[in-house]
C-alpha cells in the first residue's frame, strides 16, 4: 500500500494526534516538514521542528518494510541535522507497522532504549494502547488489518469514530481523506465512488456529527422543558387541593404554606435527579 504521503499528511496537519504516539511536547509549537540540506547532501523525509529552540527537533522515518539500512540511515540524518542546526537538540523517531517489520539492526537498535531521545514506535501496539475510540486507531485500521472482509465489515464504524473525534473540522477532513485512500486500496474490487456511498462518506449534512450534536441538544432542551411543565402542573394541582382544604377550614394558613413548601422542595429534588 502507498503509505508515506499519508503519514506525512497526518503528521503535518494533526501534530496533536501524533503527540499521542511520540514524545512531542506541543508547547514547543511544532511543525512538520520535508527538506534538503546542501551541506550534508541529504533530503530529509520528515522533521518535527519546534518554534521554541529550547525544545528538541525530531527526525522521523516511516518504514512499512524495514531493511538493514533503516537504523543507520536515521542516525546519519540525525547527525547531519545536528551539523546544520548546532544550537538545536535532535531526537529520532522510527515508525514501523509492527515488530515484525523491525530489522533490529545492531548495534543501532540498542539506542532504542534511550527514550525519549530515540524512540521506536510499533503502530499496532501503540494504537491498541490508545483504544478503539481514538481517531488514530480508526484511521490506521485499513492499513493494519490483514483480512479484507474485516475491513469491509468495520469500515463504517471506523468512519464514525473519526467523525465523532473532538477535533476541528479541517482535521476531521484530513483524517477522512487518509482513511478513504487506504480503504480504496484495500477494497480494490469497488470503485472510489462505490466506497463513498457504501460507508457514508457522502452522508448529507443532517447526519453529520455537528447536526447530531445540535439535534441532541435540542432533544435535551425539549425534555427539560417538558419536565419543567409537568412539575409546574403538579404544583398548581397540589396548591389548588390545599387551598380547598384551607377554605373549608380543615387546615390553617401555616399548615397550607408548610405543605406547599415541602411539596415544591420534594418535586424539585426529583426533577434534579431526572
């Protein structure tokens, strides 16, 4: 599967989600980029660089199929970045889909114990720790799940997880685009247009997260108004009964006010628990 552009898009547009996987302190106001350094004659696929120079930069590699050169290449890039940016601290991040993709090249693999300065992330394990309700978990499933029939059966649920994530609209769109691309590659027997219709990518606005939230708020407000109206009616009926007893001379004004006051308090308590 074509994956590198998706990783870069995700890291560039949603750094706060990447921070759930990697040791990035967002207080450093990081941005992600690819650049070339003439001095060391290398092009860097991905660098997380902070605006605040007191925070470390992070040279990043995504390896779907790791080879023996993966580790030494990343360390070479880290050293080259340090030569270009001597005033900055530099960390390294290697991302593999799973442990089976890690070549564990020695002696470089030993540095994986030097967290947080150097970290190896296995996506499948990291995402399980985040949990199925995390948008990153959903986004990566078409990329990670082996069985196509599972991808087809779960795709709509994963899309729902993405759309219900507490993120800005443009970031939701970014995640959807990545998810749809991977889904299209995995479910190759369908066209992209068919996949959009099958799983609800073209769902009208009344079914979007925003509409559902507004609709739910309206329902809650309606229930609240309904409860308040019922409570008001019950109080009026009780007061009318007590007033009849008062006018008939069966209770005093003091008892009338006490009973009405107690009834109001009791009803208010039940209303608060509803």
